[in-house]
């Protein structure tokens, strides 16, 4: 059992995790007469890899959309960096330091890898339309700085050889990596990954797992991810929250979740009363 003090905790491998970065308090989300999330609370600590898992239809993607500001819950509160987050648009959430990838790849297929990743820098661009149009002063400085940061990400994710390739010509696994690169270009404090391994073969999953660990370790980025591959989840995650039919049925370390009977029943398809 982890000692979840306000200051943070120490993982089994000796990594130091900080205090609460984001907290979901009694979140309930409804779509008409359907309740997707029922009174769920959990937190995400600075520097940790936090997994959200559950069977299909459990409400995982809905929860990720609440975290990223796409959905506004009817009940409950979202707290970020110690302050209650008011209702805001997704671009405002991005400016707070939250970036994400999507279950279904959302890239600009006709644009190059480099240009796709550059779009992740939009929240850092301050030059006005006139400066950009005449390509002068602030706009030039910004462009140079942004390209340098993007090139470092390209090197980090080992995609130098495809930097000028149109995304539409890439295989699925590389598109996933480009989407990760675009999210990293925003320099997020919290990175949300929606099924980053979906549709990948074993080798691609190993590569993506390595990059996720490296992002967490080298950049210090806090990561929350949804993933169906339980082997990946248990290997990557510091803590896991488990959802089923919109409810939270487990929350703890991978070992604690693995031994939780409610979690075992949910994944084995045991009938619910």
C-alpha cells in the first residue's frame, strides 16, 4: 500500500512522485437518460503515470474528455494545480498545460510530419497576424524557436527520416508516434493518451512503451492514459483506476488492482446484480 501523503509518494523502483496535480471530485456525467460516469473521484500526482482502465463501455474515454475539457460534468468538480477549474473551452485547457492524443488518429493527412508537429506549438505562438504576414521581427524569432523545439522532439522520438513525409503515406504505428510528437510539442504539464497502443503490433507497442517511459523520465511529464493491453498497463503505470459501467471499482498500484476481486469479475464478465 502506497503512502499517499499530500507531498507525494515514492514508487517501488524509488522514483519520487509529487503532490496532487489534478483531482476529480465526485464526477457524474450524463447524456440524456444515460449516465456515463457515476460519482467518481480520483487524483493524478505530479510526475506519475496514471492509467484508467476498464472493459468496453466503462466510461474511460468520457472521463478523459472531462479531464481535457471536451465534456462538462453535470455534477462534481475538476481541480487543477490546487484550484477549481471553471468551465472552459478545450483550447483554454490546452493553455493550462494539458495536451492529448486521440483513440482515432487526428492528424492532417496531407501535411508533412514536421508541419503536423508544428501545429502543437500554436498555444506558444504570440505574434499577431500582421507580423506573421510580413514575416518580420517577433514572427521570425518565434518561428525559429518553435522549429528548434520541434526538431528536438523529432530527434527524441526517432522520426528524423520521415520529417518531410506527408502523414497520409505513413503506416499506422508511425502515425501514432507523430501524434505523440504533436502533443509533446505543446510542452504539456499533463499528457493524456487515449489508447496509445491500439492497433499496434508487438514491436510497435514496445517502442511506444519505451517512448512513454522516456517522456515521463526525461521531461518529467505527468501522464494519464487509457489502454486495453493489461500487460502494458501493469508495466508502465504507477497507479491504476478501474472503471466499470461508469463506476469506479478499483484504485491503487498495479499489484493491488490485479488482486482486486471486483476488477477480476469485471474483466471475466461476471454477471452484475
